[in-house]
């Protein structure tokens, strides 16, 4: 068995691996970049090693630094987690060459499965169903056209070296093929260093189902059943469950057998996932087709652990150490239903833009499994993937698991960060999700309509903000607090039933609202906002306040000038609207950064005239460029940043003096 393990990763997966190490009595070494010097994944490690600066390319993607860290700390094995170098054949080979055990399949398997054309050919030879398409990858537009004509439209172009859906293009008509091939080759060269493409039949509304497999060095291969992963946003899974829903028994058995057959054919060892798409719209023959093999532990492995009762990280460590699989196929059973959601620091209202920063407080559910990057508080650096947690519910039946997960999502609160929790709550309420009638396009279609149908939570937030004054007395805020005026007066009025009704004027997301107290009974208030009555409860929870507003759950944190709220998973900020006070921005409009990041373009200077909507800066965060636009036309009065500056969220970058218009004579 492994004695000392280097965990070559960060965040929630590093903490997950560490948990198994502690249970098995295995010492583990944690690595970190400069940005992660105080990260929670370092806790409990026998040693901590700084592997480089904050950018991933200079730290977590440096194979030499990771191997040096393992050797210098006396480790005998390296666990890559997922992401970063977990599916890098060169890293696996270098790890083995250094005399270390790589916890995963061997380098040759990783290389073969990392090439989509090779993987497809090997699976076809093993009798695993594959989509009709090209057997070999090419950059030739003529070859691709010939394949498309043979297959029939629509077709999909896939970069042979790609992953995660990046660079894929769907072609509906022959006339669109040539420009699409040119663009896809160009993007694939830039992104993966390899412009070759595969062309395959495109299924319009497929389901995405995957099978967890394990192999050992003694020739044993088993499956641990399947997972449904159809709820994806732009090819990225956000909700996963096991077992798959509404799957005919014969199809399930065929899927499981195909995965095991494919794994046996390539001599697969350790953990792997065989991914398939299932034709659910009649574009093919109604069957399933091989998609790819993920040669690592999957993000969604907890749902498999939930239904089998097995620790997949333990199985990885044991098979990597040369042991036989702990159980034979007939000894592996599944019980109940498990569903998982991924919690991201991102803004669904801004096209799911990453929203890194610091979580001032996180309240995770206590009645189900939570795999989180941090517990009470923590940072989400701009340099890495913004996933911060996974919530996993397991119950005997799917409806109970779904209901428990929905309640957990609604009651989870992360203050200081914008997350996708509110979007997840709305998605889990969707009737199609409840019925298990999902496909890979459902989430994108749901997101496109969500803004139109999203519940207006701003009046409810104003009602909660008024209630937040009750647990503390006015004296506790101090005279400088904006709450010591209006809300303090509300407190005094609440103590006297015959006093005039209290009112609090505020702004939620720039929208002016007034909350009027109608009645109070115990810790329940009736507050009217915009003519709508709300029943609000409020209970202290450490530095936070929690309660209900109507049927929604809310959590609040007082901040200078107002408060921050999470209502049914959605984050809202509120400021006190002091009567007679006018907004000011040092004589102009202050243009702020939408998120922490690096200023990569600054196309303006003091004295320039800009039109409303012009780009005044570009801030890069998590490999995404975010344009910062002028809110109004005018002259650039101040530039408060420079190229390559690392800026924080809401930091003022530019001040624009409003355009002066001459009055007609």
C-alpha cells in the first residue's frame, strides 16, 4: 500500500483525496501556488510545498515541480486528482520514470485515449458502438466534405486533441461546411497545437450516460454502474446522478457490458469512465455510441460512491499499489438514488461569467454530503476553475433524493461571492428534470429562458433587510452606521405597537424600494414592499442572520452602508437610500471592474472622448476576457489602473466626466 502520497492538485478534490488518506493512515503532502498559500487543502498535510507563482502554467501544470516536490518529501506515489495534469501522458510517464507510482492508468493508455481518432478505432475494434464518421482525423476540407456527404447532415466537427466540448462545431447544411472547417482547424491549432478534425453524425438531443470502470494489473475489470450526466451547460456537466433515469434494462446492460469490453480490450487499469451518448431524438438508430474515455477520477464520482457504498479513491490507491480489485463484479451492488450539483463562483445573470473573489461566509448543508474547497470562508482565485463545492444527496428513491437536494441548494448560503446556487434551484424545480426527461440541450435552453421567468426576489430582499435590524439594538451599530437612522427608528417603533409604522428606504441592484412594517408577532414580521406583503422571520446565526421570506430561505450579512443577502440561493446586495442624498462619482461616472482579474487592455487615456458602450478596459479572469464598457458618453477624467495591474472586483478603473451638451441659444 502507498505510504506517503503527493496530492498534485488543489481545492475540493485535494481535500477529498486527503480524506481517504487520513482514513487509511496514509501520510500526504500538499502542494500550492502563491495564490493558495492559505488554502484549506493544505490542512492536515505532513508537509506543504510551494510549487510556483499563482498562474496554473507556472505551478499546478509544472510536471517537474510536482515530481521534485514528491521526491524531496519522500513520497512513493502521486495522485493527480482531476483537471490540470491528470490526463497528461507525459506527466504519467515522467512520474513513473522518477520511480514514483502514478495513481491512474499507465501513460500509453492515457495517450491512446487522449487521441479521439485512436480511441474511436480501438473501441470499434472491441465491438463498442461508435458514431458513423471518419476513422482518421484530418485538416483536409475535401476529405471532411466527403465524409459529411457519406454520413449525411447534420454533422459535428471535433478537434482530435480537444476536450470539454471546446472547438466543436455543428454543421446543419453543406453550404456552411467550408467556413466552419477553416475556423475549427484554426481554433484547434491555437488551443491544442493540433488542427486535425474528426467528423461524425450529429445527434440533436442526445443523453449523456457514462460508466465507471476499474481495472487492476492482474487482468480484472469491473463496472460500478452508470451515471446520467445529460444536464450540461456548454458541454460542462453541472448535475449528475446515478443510476440513469428512464433507461430500459436491456440498454443499461448493453452499456455496462460495452464499457467493460472496451476496458478489457485496452488492458485498462485503475479508475476510468467510458462516456456514451444515447440517441433520444431518432437521429440515429435509437442506440448508444462511444464518446470518449476519461482516464482519471471524475468530478461526479461521489454519486457512484453513494449508491455502491465504496470509496473510489481507496480503490485507486490499492490498484495503483498492485493489489487486486477489492471486489469481483458479482459482489458490487447498488442501492438507492444519488444526485449531485456543482456549485460555481459564477454569475448566471452575466452569461455565467466567472466571479472569483473571497467567500466571507459559507453555510453548507449538514444533512447530506458536501465536498467543498473550504468550510466557513475561503478564496476563489482568479487563476483556476471557479467550482467551489459539490452537494450530493442520496435516498432510497429518486424523488426523495431530488427533494432533499433542492432543499439543500436553497438553504446553502455563500456570502461575498456570486454563485450559481439560485440557477441550480430553479433548474431542479423544472418539471422535465423532475420527470427525468433530460438531454444535453436542456440546460442551455433553460438558461436562455431563465432571465425571462426568473422570480423577482428584490422586493423580498428589501423585506429581509428591514428585518435584519431586529436582532441587534441601534446602539450596537454606532452613529456612523446608516442603519442607526432609519432601521434604528424601525426598531423603536417595533417596541411600541402604537407607534407609527416604520419604513426603510433602500436600493437593491440599483432599484429603489421602500419596506413598510405592517405587524410583528414573535420573530415574524409582516413587511410590505411595492404594495406586496411579505412574512419574514429572522434568527441570529453567529455573525449572520437567517430566516424565511414567504416560502424562500434567506441569509444576510451586514456590511458598511447596507447588507448582503442570499435569497433562495441568489445573491443580492442592498444599500440604504438616505433621503436627499445624491449619487456622486468624484464629479463623473466611476467605471469599475466586474471581477478580480488582470488588466490586459487599456485602449483609452485621460482626455479621450468615449461613447456610451465603448470598451475602456479588458480584464482577464479565469482565461476569459471581460470587456469593461463606458456607462455614458463623455471625456476620460481619470485612469486609475495600468496594463498588467491585478485589480479587485468593484475597483474603480476609469472615471468619465459626463458629456456636456450646449443649450440652444
